[in-house]
C-alpha cells in the first residue's frame, strides 16, 4: 500500500504451530435490547487472523472488552452474544468463559485442544484492566504462550490487555492491525490533497496526539461526538449534563490555539459544532430539540461583540448533547466533498439508539454520522479512510 512498510513483527514472522495463542481482538459491538448484535463488522474483521491461527493448529484464547462497565459485572455488556455470532461465522463451536481470569478460566485454557477457540468474558468487568494493573496483566499472560494484538481500535490504550500484557508474552500483530496501520501510513504520508479529517468519539484524552497530528498535516479538521463537548467548554459554551472532560479543557484550549495559529498563516479549517441535538435522556422516544449556540456565543470576527445567548441557544442544565445539528452536519459535509482524501475516526453522535417505531431508518442521534457517511460516499474521487 503506497510502498509503506509495517515495522512490527506479524503472524508470519514467528512459528505458531500448535501454540496456545492469546488473541486481543476488538469486539466492542453494539447490542439491541434483546441482546442481539446490531452490527457484526468488528467480529468479521477478526476472521482472517483467526482462520490463520486455525490453519496453524493453534489453541486460541480470545480477549476483548465491550462498552464501559464500571469495573464490575454487567450482564448487558457480556460477550456471550459475540461467542454465538463468532461460532456462526466460523461454522465451529466457540467456547465461552463467564470470567476472564481465575482458576476455572486457567483450567479451561489448559484443556484446549488444537483448533479449539475460547472467548473470555469482558476484561473491563475488572477495574484492573483500565488501570493497567501488572498483576491482572500477568494473569492474562499466564493463559498462553504468545500474544497476537489485533484490536486496532484499542491497541493504543495503556490497559492491561493491550500494553501491560505485552511485557510478559512475546507479541506479534494480527492481520487487521497490520492492514490498518499500513493504510494509515499510506494515507498520512502520501495523501492526495485536500486532506480532511473528521474526529469524533467520546474522549479528547484518547485522541490528543491524533488531533495535534492532523492539525499539522490536514487541510480541514472537524471535531464531533461527545469529544466536541470539551472543546465547547473551552469556548465558554455550557453543555449541561453532556459527557465532557473538564480536566482536559486546558488541552482543548491549546489545540484550538494551534489550529487558529495555522489558519492565520495558510488555508486551513478547524471546525467545532455550531449546533446540536439535545435531550434529557438517551432513548429512542426522548423529546429532542435543536440548539444553535454559534450566532450568540462564538463571534466569527474577533472584534464583534458577543451577544448574551437567548434561552433557545443554551443547553439546559438537565440536557445532554447527543448529536451534531443540521448546520454542523452540512458544513462538515461540504468540507468532505471538496476533499481528495478523508480520514474519519469516531461517530458524530450516539448512534447506538435505535429509531422510534415509524421514525425512519436512522436513529434519533445518528443523523450527523449519517450525513458524514453520505458526504464521504457521495464525494468525488476522494480516498476515504475510516
């Protein structure tokens, strides 16, 4: 891909024949109310690596997380439905352990035969996972001989099942991780311009380096999702009960200043949402309204006086920002349609909520994300990367 070289060890760089392999996958999928999987794309992405390990007669133990449990068991975030779907896709039984560490798990892992697969329960049911606890990482590492990192969406996190475990086991990259990193290197190092980046998701703290890098190299950067709320706080805009990181406001301000400094020297756009969809609950039947804070709070010209915001332009104390608004969606879409290369990471709103009965195919807080999808697929001649 564009002559880019992946400089880490991969599956085919070591002998895996008959080995007990711990595969770190990313099965953070969305579930419906009945427990069924909304979209199995992430599960399907792991299949090439799993099939290669099966060809090598490996005993496969898979670890993953789902959602954001508070370090305790949550039946609504169990990986049991993933084991069922994985069995269907592979056309073979996938064993499921109701825990991810402990004596029972260790015994089951040791009894695995060649070409058998065991999926462990959600590693985030233990607070030690996100704390990158060495003891927890050692327990996971003790289950296998080799670690295969294939969870592209989580490999950057300093968690026990990603960074911590690699200290105790020889580690290689799976096919998905190799493909995604090689693609990113190709796009970032040799982009067709204009280069546009859309960065969404929940936390600015997870993507500081990504944002700063794209401000350096891109021509258009748009921020959406809950991550944008921290930037709004930095701009003096109240976000009610919305998910935000007040402790990261100084970093958000610094990023905004870097973007403004670049824009003062060359053609460059750094875009924050100007309107949003709010509700008092994250539910398909929740009453929603649009809030447009731009005209009242953020002065487009530095010397313009900032008028006091009207009530309709405020996010109320009990409201949650759950999606970007139509004006923001249209602005981002315009930037993407002019781009030759698009990099997109993270949704613009809460896409997991299903539409109310008779409300159409798009969820109440997924219109911003849907607009981005349409802009990317409908643009002319650009190379999208998501």
